[in-house]
C-alpha cells in the first residue's frame, strides 16, 4: 500500500505563479457510523468539525476514497494533527444519524473544499484512484450508494475499452478465420460439401480454444487488450499475469447465453471492475503501466492549467486496487 499518512498538506510554491500542490486528503472522506450506515463523502474540514462538536468520535471509522479500508479517525494522522486536544478525547457512539443533513445541497456543502473538479468549474468532492483527478458530484460514477474508487470517466472508459477489446478478439479468432476458411473450402471442395463444413467446424473449434487462452499465452494481454492498453492480472498480487486455468475460467461465463450480457455489463458498475468471470477466476483487468502513465500525465497537465499540481504518489495503486476482494 502506498498511502502516505504523513503527507503534509498544501504547499504553496514560491513565486506565486507556480501551481499549488494538491492535498488529496482535503476532500473525499467516508464515515461509517455506529449504526453501520455510511455517510459521505465529506471534506477533512467537515470531519474535523464533526470531531470537535462530538458528532463523531475518534473511534468512528473513516476512509479516504483512495484508501482500501476504513480506520478509526484517531489512526488517520492527516485528520488528527490540527485538532484541539479536547476533540481527541474518547466519547461514546456518534450522533451522525441526527446530524446528517437531509437536503442534497447541504450534504454537498459538507463535501466541498478548495480543490476544483478537473473537468467542471465547481469544487471537487472525491479523488480518482486511477487518473488521480479531483472530481465533482457530476463526475461521480453511479449508483451513488456504491463507493467507487474511480471517477465516472475512468469507470466507463475502462469498460468501453474492455468491450472493444473483446469484440476485436472475437472477430479475430472466430469470425475472421471462419469467413476465410469458408471461402477457401468453398472454392476448393465446393460450397455445401461435407469436407468444407468439417473444415469450417474444425477452424471454429480452434478459434474458440484460442479465445480461452489468448490472454494467458501472451502474458496477460491478447491482441485486443494489448491494443486497448489493458492487461489481466491475478488478484492475489495484482501484477502476475493470469494463468491458463484462470483464462479458461474467466471466459466460461461468456458461454452462457443471456448471462454473458449480464456478465459483460457487471464490470461497468462494480467498483473493483470485475465481471463474474473475474470473480470466479480471481482475476482483474487493469491498465498497462504505459497507458496509465499517459492518462495520468494528461490529467496532470490539465490540472496545472487550473493552478493545481498533483503530488507524485498517493493512495491505492491500481495494482493495490486489483488486490482488493
Ligand atoms: Zn479518473
Ligand atoms: Zn466534474
């Protein structure tokens, strides 16, 4: 885990023209109340306010949107360091259920601070684990009740790239060879002949077989994924390419009619980007390092124009995200 609890907040660069280094922990906190409801996101300022007025206690579990799991507020140095001693004392339970505002606008006010959304002219409320951009409510992946690690652009973008890669591979391994084999067999043996049909059938079988192992044989990314900047890793460590067995298992779900559509769409709204096939096989699809670096660089340049500079590293890495279950 590369989360740095000692990140020391906003640093204003000298000269006044250089951008301010973004403090990702300024926004994007979720609170788990004693009644097991999850509230948020809220800004760090709100969290500190809640601690000071005893709405929550130092034992209340809180999680930054780039952290893998919730921890007591007292164990989050970035929250506690500027608190009065009084608020650090222990107390019983929390009063979040009664203190939490009903109106959406008031809830939003608790979430916003000075960081701007990378795409809209409004304050950000969360930070994306993939592109590292701070983003506003409009850029959140839906449904809101799920706690997504990625902004909507990244969540939908990953899904689109996977679908395109899959269609490419299916055409490449199934339709293209069948059409070519059909034309050749038809020309040599005559259309409708048994030998021609048999040949097409054999080519078809080989194609299906190759589809199962295409990613495993090419170190985690078949042709489609490779060109889309994706790779399949084992969730065990988030980096080793999938095995042949996992390749077969994760593709079985695609051979059940109708369920294959549900399966393909599942990764779209899963915060951990899993199809059912991925859950069965213990695999995750993530970006290649090159693609990730390129996309982060694009966002970094976009933010510089808005006067915000990204810190070099923070929160979960994508490999760390792939290890979550
Ligand atoms: Zn993003
Ligand atoms: Zn936005």
